[in-house]
């Protein structure tokens, strides 16, 4: 089980050894999309039937938020019957689950046999969608996209806190686009209307895990693992900054990081961009932050309600000053940790309002076919999480004790105002410019 959810914060990496679905919809995007065949339509209908059945059986609320689930699914069956393309059919399966308006219940379509990358990182900062970074030598950089640019529209739609995660899900997972038409405003107010072309790389249709193939596979995993590592920095004023991109670490790794923290008077936990992860990792971090066992929340399932408690590390817990950094991409476990720190008055939360994507879900894996395997999946919420103040963070998020947002000019100049303020609260000192350079984003390999 995890508090992790795809789309709001970078969601999850699924490794499939065999896939063959949908190669033409992007790689041949300049050609008209082929009409969906009866065979493909039957497969999409089977996906809907399988996923919707598991939602009916396992979703935490048996009343389905007052949605007439059977009638709704039947409606989407009709829409799939009328779908003109395979992509449209798969989109209808995703839309069927979206009616529940649940951050952790969603469809995972068959993976595509290619990697694509638009060459930018964007996020909501306050109520504006801003460019955080641009990949060197990407089409986005060549065409003049820069950090600090405001994203006014993407393919004609205005991004907002309520829909940006869905737009990312569509563009990156559900229906990858060969290019995005974007309208931008520079920090100086200049308008830029651009067509950003995605970088594409064809992958093997079938992964060979014999002979040299196994080493290619291991190297790929190691490359991804480097991007998921914990990073820390020791600053003047006896302050340690700890940054990690997800809650995907074992007890020994968490204890190792917190052992380093215990040698400092203050700790800044930078959870910006951290979309969540495993319940066990969250418990390990919280156990290292409190000298006593601490109740996290109540897990409310369709059958019962049970408390979730983090067991303290006792005398080995970090007892120094604590500051937690969050932003609009901080989801699930990140939000829970920040809110527990607030409720228990353990430290100060700084940054931007978090994602409001806090449920507990389980991943379900499926496959179609015998000779050619078509894998797909779903994330289905199994529990709502009610904090000790009696409230759920779903659709609400965590409001920081101190809100500090970078301006477009700050992003353009590489200044990190939130981190600099967090360090100051912790008793240290760092310039805005040095804060921006402290632990720069590492672009994954194409």
C-alpha cells in the first residue's frame, strides 16, 4: 500500500518487460490516426470491465460518492463503442474512473514503446503556472522557453491548480503528444506562442534479459536510481538540508540520513516536488523526528477505521529545530508529514500550498493476450486518511505556516526564496542565489 498517486506530483515508474501497444499514435502522429479496429475496441472494453469491477469491489467508499457506478460504467461502454481511435477508447476508460474525483483512483494505460520528453518542468506557483527549468539543448530551449516564463495555455487550455495534474497525466501518460502548442509570458511581459516538439526515443518492443541484455537493463535501472537518491547539504549555522524526491526508501536508508541530521542543530526537509510513496517510509521518517510515538491519522476503509501510528526511535530521534519545505507538487506522504509536524507543533512548514492529493491506494496489474502481452493497470483508493484534527487533506492540501513563493524574476535569475527563508528560520544563512544552486535538478537521460 502507498500514499503515492500518479499525475500530481510525479507519480510512479512502472517497468514492463514486454509491451507492444500504441506505437503508431505518436511516432506516426503526422499521419491521420487509424480508426480503432473491432479487436482493439473489444480489448478496451475488457479493460473497462476488469478495472471497473475491481473499483466496485475495493474502493474505500462502497457508496462510490453517491455515483451510480453501474450506470456510469455502462455510459462509458457506449462511449467506447463510438470511439473513433484507440487513444480515444483508452481515454474513455480513464474518464470512467475520473468521475469519482479521487486523486489516487486512476487508469494506467498500456505503456508505450518509446520515451518522450517535452524538455521543460512546470508547476503551479501560487495561482500561476510557471516554468521551473528547461532541459539543455531541447526543442523548448532552442525555441526560447526559459525558467520564470508563465504558462498561459497548453494546447488552448489554461493550467490551474485544479487541472494541471490532469493535463500532465494526459500529455505524459494517457495520450502522449508529439508536440505541445504553448502560450507563454516572459517575466518582462513579452508574449511567446510556440510549438514545443517532444524528444522521442524508440524502446525495444521486448526486453531481452539474456546475455548482454541483462546489463543494459541494470544500467537503465541504475540511471533512474541516481535521480531518486537522497541528497543533503551542510550549511553555516549548523543546519543540514535534506532533499529526496519520493518516499521510496528502506529503514536503513532513512536511519542513515537521520543519523547525519542528529549531528546538526537544525534540519530543513525539502519535500518540494515529492509526490509521496510508501507508508513504511513515511513512518520511518516520522519515527526519527519524534521522541515519542505519534499518531499520524485514522485509516478509514469500507470496513473499519484504524489508527496509523509512527513508532519513535526514542533517544535516537532527531530533536533539533525542524523546518519542512513544500510546494504545489508535494503530495500524499509529503503532505501528511508536513501536516503532522504542524499539528504536533514540532516545526515550521514553509513554501506553497501542497497538492491536496492524500489518500491510500493499492496498485492493480492486469494483462491481455497470450502470445503478445498487453499490460495495463489501475490505482484504486482503499482508505481515506483523517488527520488528528478530524480533517482530510484530500482536495485541501497543507497551507504553510509561512508562504514564500518565487516570482518569475526569481526563477529566471535562479534564486530560491523559499529555501533561503527555511534556512534562516533554522538558524542558518544562505543567499537567494546560493540557495538556488544548492542542489540543482538533475535531468534524466533521454
